[in-house]
C-alpha cells in the first residue's frame, strides 16, 4: 500500500466515524424529542382568552369543527363561559359530520344546560352540521344556517368489518372463549348471523328513538311528522328552514350579532376565543409531529380503531 492509498484509507475511516457520530447524535436527539412529546401528552394544557374588539359586552365563540369522539373540550369551554358573568352570550360554530352517540349526547346536555341557565347560545352552521352535529345544535337557543349548509342526517349507523375470507386464505385462525352467544357479536373473524343482526338492530333502534325524542322536543316538531324526514337524508340550510330544523338563514357574522342582541349587548360585541398557551418546545414538537408517523397513527386510531360502534354520523 503506497502513501496515497494510506491517506485515502485514513480519510474514509475518519469520515465513517464522523458520520457514525452524527447519526448517533440525531437518533439521540430524536428519541429525546419523542420522549418529551409523550410526556407532554400527559401534562395539563394551559388555556387563556383571546379577546378581539372593544365592544360593550363579550360573546364567546366555541368551535365544533371535528368528528365527535371526545366531548371534553366543548364541555369544558361551555362550563367556563356559563360561569363567567362577563360573557353575555355564546356562539357555537359547528362544522362537523357528527360522530359517537354518547359523546354527542354529552355535548348536547352541556349546551342545553347553559341555555337553561339563562345564557343565550346561538348555533351557527358552517359547511356541515349533520347527525351528531345537529343533535348538539338542538341544545342551543337559536340555530342559524347558511342556505347551502348541509344538515339533517337524523339517524344512527353501526358498521362492522368482516375479514373472515381473507383470514382463511392466509391461514389465520381465531379461537374464541365466551360467556354468552352475543359476547363476540361483531367479531371481524366471523360473519354476522341473524341473531347478531337482530341484536344490533335493537340497539340502533333505541339510539334512534333517543335522537328523535330530542329533535321533536327541541324543534317542536310532532313525532310522526319528524319520522317522515328522519331517515338519514341530509338537507340544505334552505330546506332545513322549511322543515323547521333551523330558525333562520344567515352567516357566521349574523349569528354573532344575533347572540349579541340576545345577550343585550349594544353595538358591536367583543369576541372571546379560547387559545392554548404554547412554549417553544410545544411549537417545535408540533411542527415535527405534523409530518411524523405518530400523527398518521393518531388519525388511524381516531377514524378506525377507536371509532365508536354506534354513531350519529353522516357517512359520505
């Protein structure tokens, strides 16, 4: 080996060590970030008011712009605004296809509790306020929809995936030990039988009746009349007005002004929104996680794995 070859070999050796050290540092830094990200999930978030405008009274905005899975955020905000005497009215802005039955019911009850406590709640429909989204809206004092808003979809849906044929083809077998014939109903490794279908239909029917009772009572629509349109179909805001599912047509800004009037606020109201206080580490982790596998995993869990069996949801 000549001098030139020795120099080349030494340089490659040094470069390999350098790259190795850099990779170790990157892996260590990434591991530390994900460790802190996991820790932050279990720490309480700090919230604060963001106030815009300088009107004589405050109108709070609560946004329901997601598939309904967890009622915690909406319930917490309504409780806080209900107890705050400086907040004269609330606008609930809905842009949701609905979601879980129980979560929709909890949200409705909290909205209704606020309305019954004497604080006006004006509901504003965005692009869609269907099924569970409409259920929640029924707890408000007044419902405002755009002419083209999609709403309605009054009904219940339960969906089950069966992979028995696929499992048989690739040699996957499942053994189930159970205490009753319905304990494994909905198991993806077997077909639903007649008894399963009757069992789930009875549960779906009961949830549907609960939906009908709320809409009939809140919108003052006779039950028989309501059943004629409560077959899962959706309506535009204009159609919904004719069917008495909403109170008026208007924009988000119209809803704010109606809320101000019901809250006895003179002139333009000050608008209050809840914001999350974020530190530098939060922002860094947020920017990283937006393109990470973790965010994809969370999305899959929300839409497919942790999806409620019973849903007040409009399926596109």
